[in-house]
């Protein structure tokens, strides 16, 4: 969740055809990346092959279109709101 604004900025740059190479470590072997060469948000597990310095992508992950990314953010926010307000009851007060 803390990287959403940065990913959105990278998507904005990529959609306006500006050079974009965004990649951030999410934890353990997981990274999220956005590139101007492919119109996707890539959330993927990476690994180090043998003694090589560079990481290699695995098949484990997902590539979301920019539209799917926006939809995922909407659903995620809705789930947060539902959890936050679970158990809250309406309270009616007489008007004065």
C-alpha cells in the first residue's frame, strides 16, 4: 500500500511516453515494476541465479494492465472501508 502513489506516478510517466524504469522491492523475493517498454504493472517474485549479481524473474507473479491496476486499487480501498466500519450501527438523533 505504501508504494501506490509511486506506482501511479510511474504509470503516468509511462502513459505519456516518458522514459520510465520503476522497480521497488516489496519484501523477500517480491518486486513491483513499471516500464515504458511494456504497459503493465508487474508484481513478481525474482531470484538470484547461481553466483550472478543480477536478479532473474520467475513465472510466479502477475502483470496487470493500467486499467486492471486502477480497478484493484478501487477494490482494495473498498475492502479497507468495509473492515473499518464493520459492526458500526446507524445512530438516529431527533432534529431540533
